C-alpha cells in the first residue's frame, strides 16, 4: 500500500492482499473478463500443495509464473491485450511449460517479446527476464523479438541505478501500429529486432528462448545445457531447505530443554 501511495495512487482502496491462484480456473466466468492485463507475476517460486489442482490436468504445475500465464489467458476477453514479465525459464522450459506455450500461441497472438538484459531486478534476483505482449483471439503467425540493450556506459543495473522508462524510447519508435490481421505496420528488422515464424517455433518444440541472429556473442542459451543446470539448482535448493529445517528443529529442541 505504501508503494502505491508513493507512486501516485492516493486511495488504493480496491487493492486486496490475496492469492489469486486459490480460485479454481473454471470459476472465472464472463463477468470476470477484462480488456487489459499488465503484470509482473511472482516467478522463481513454488505454490503450496493443492494449488495446482485448481487448473486443468495438462497445465498442472506448482510454478507460480506458469499458473499465472494460464490464468491470464483465461481472464482476457476476446481481443483483450496483455503485457507481462516472465523469466527465461518459461521460454525454454519443457513438459507443462511446452503445453502452456502451445496453448498461448494457439489461442493468442504473441506478437512481441522484449528480451531484457541481466540485472534488471537486482539486487532481488539475477534471473533473466522478458516482456511478453499478446492479444487473445487470434493465433500467432510470427513473433517479433526486440533485444533491449544497456544504456551507454552501463554494464548492469543495481538498486542505485535501476532500469529507467526513458530507455524504452527506441522500442516505442520501432513498435508501429497494429493492423487488422494481428501484425504491426512498419516494423523492421534491425540489430536489435528480428522475427520468427510460427512454423520455426513449432519445429523447435515451442522453444521461445531464441537469440538475436545478428549478435555473434549469444552467450549461454543452449537448452541441453541450461535444463540440467536448472535441475541441479533446484536440487540444491531442496537440500539447503532440508538442512535449514533440521538445524532449526535442533535449535528449538535445545532451547526447550533449557526451560527457556
């Protein structure tokens, strides 16, 4: 609430602290539909047991960002528009993530992905992120990518020097206006922008983690390398959590034994 007040929303009385995912997907009816959704859903975390049962079996997962993407597709009205932040893991992930992306590209026109550089959310997380923009009701024919560069002289972002809205002026000039077929008039490929056809995406098993073909230094991005590293990191998190729980239980037992 304080953050909203600091950003010019004087009376945020219609904001409620709740977990939207606890409501079963089937309960979202026509009266709940909206025209525009702009959001930064939580990512990198897992929902509590049972939350995934609120979603169809083919989309069941405990990863928060994936569930929100499914919910957004449900809640948008036909021709409704969405803009949201998602991590790289959503773009290259397999299994449930593949089925969610297939549904997204079938039910919606995913017309633009803005690839953000490292450090946008420093110091809170170092996970690389993307801005996805789509319109419900038309299938995707092609996806435009725009690689957002660091400002001149910068090598990363931090809390003292965050990303600024003025940096997106280049994207605004490039964006163009939509046509009736779901495309964008006057968009052109350049050193930051390129497009990929839906046929290429399907051939790649709906992998959306596609690098700039004009950038020779694409960095680590091979799925066969990233997925094992991602799974290894998840295993380490589970081990660390178990060790912390064990130490906490030991400390509490020792404390209760002293009569404190």
